[in-house]
């Protein structure tokens, strides 16, 4: 991966891909959303798991998980990683406002498990082999960590578990204040950018501090234990996806018509939902990483 980013030809290729992406619907929390989720998660890791994460990160990340949490978006159109493209979202039946794994978790050709819920299960169980050491070379544990971290963000973005025919709001074109956008993108990025501009002087660190304050002693303090409740790591992502489609119906799609302009009213009422989902993604990612690496003691992981 290090070499992929350092090689100039690859870089040109990456930029080419990014240009192509900008004309086709993109489905993912923005860079900002993923960075926040991953920073929140990394700070909540216990010592052993924190070392395991540091060991899995390539050197150039300098121990910062959030630096690579957008990696799955950067590679999803590369030939080698095309199989990951359906893993960023779930399409549910229009207006059903519900999610069922057996009905909905598949790609557009009907291949089972190929959705964000299946992917989280997949990479969680791959990471559970980490403690067995380097003898298990079936999986690339670095990639498993980056995919899990990214998809835990995506599954919490309500419009990533949206309706099938509008591609999670991607085909609902509208205006965000004065510029063109679409409903999916409003939830991926516009609300976060507007919040940064209005309240945080465009400084992501300040927003992060505010979110963390609300976790430790504010708004969300009493919710933490219910958010991280999970008897079966493999089944819990079902719940996160169900929450998302319910929020998508209640707040995302609600009252929105294609072609209209969304501004203050929509921003004021939806921003708290976006912030809560970013935080939930982070807190739950930490819960999963603390558990899959729970047998990894700091001293063992460091060797
Ligand atoms: C694991 O994946 C990363 C990212 O794609 C890559 O840089 C690294 O070389 C891989 N490691 C192994 C052992 O294949
Ligand atoms: C699980 O990961 C492997 C690669 O490690 C991949 O071949 C497979 O398609 C993945 N399945 C899902 C559902 O993510
Ligand atoms: C933190 O909580 C306060 C008080 O409830 C709220 O006004 C603020 O918007 C919250 N911050 C974020 C980033 O959600």
C-alpha cells in the first residue's frame, strides 16, 4: 500500500479514478465523517488492542488509523478491488423502511453477503484470527482492519441503507442552499461541511473535541453502554443497519422532493442525527476492536 501511494504512475491513476468518480454516484461518508469516526474509535482502545492496531498500520500512517480510514473509497474502482464496491451500502425495498439480512444483503446480481453488513461480519471474523499470529496468511490483516474501520462508518450513515430505486438518495437531485447536490451527498458530506463552517471555523479538530466532550460528560454519556451492548459480534451489525434505514425514512427521505432546495430547516433538524451516527460508529468500532484484539497483550503485540 505504501508503494501504491508513492508511485507517481499510480498517483496519476488514482487522480484519474477520482475524476471518473465525480461523475458517477459516490456512496460513502465523506472523508471528514470517516476521519471523525476513526479518531473517536482509536482514542477508546484499550492498551493491547491499541498496540495491535498500531502494528497493523503501515509505517507512513504514523500510528494514526484515521489517516487510512478513507482507503477503501480510494481503491474501490481499482480492478483488483472491484469486488469491494457493493460492500459500502445496502439497498432495501422502496418504502419498506426495514432491513432483513437474508432479503437485502446481496449485490446487484444477488450474490449473498455482499453488502456493508456482510462485510463487517467478514472482516471482524478475519481479525479474530489475528491472535493466532503470522501463521495464518489467508487474510491480509491490515486490509481487514481498514475495511472494518471504514464500513463501520458507512453502516451508520443512514442513507447507506436506503431505497433501491433511488440508490440511497443518489438519484434525488436537489439544491443544498445555493449549489447543486443530491440527497445522498447531503448526508455524506454537506451537513458536516455546513456544520464545520457555521460552528467550528472549518476546523475538524474543534468539531472532534466537541463530539468527544459530548461522549465523556454531555449529551451521550448515558447512552454509551446501550450503544455498545452486543452479545454476538457477528449479529450486531444487523442492528446498526436497521437503525440506519429507520433514520433514513424518518429524517432522510421525509418531506424531501427531487428538485427542491434544502437549507436551514433541514440542516438544523438533521445535523444532530449526523453527529450522533458518527459518534455511534466510532464508539462501536472501538467496542469491536477491543474485543477482537482482547487477547492481544501490549507486550505480545509489540513483538
Ligand atoms: C496487505 O495489504 C496492504 C494494503 O493493500 C499492502 O500494502 C501489504 O503489502 C499487504 N501485506 C501482505 C503481507 O500482503
Ligand atoms: C470477505 O473478504 C474476502 C477477502 O479477504 C473476500 O474475498 C470476500 O468477498 C469478502 N466477503 C464479504 C462479504 O465481504
Ligand atoms: C454537544 O452537545 C450540545 C449540548 O447538548 C449540543 O448543543 C451540541 O450540538 C453537541 N455537539 C455536537 C457536535 O453534536
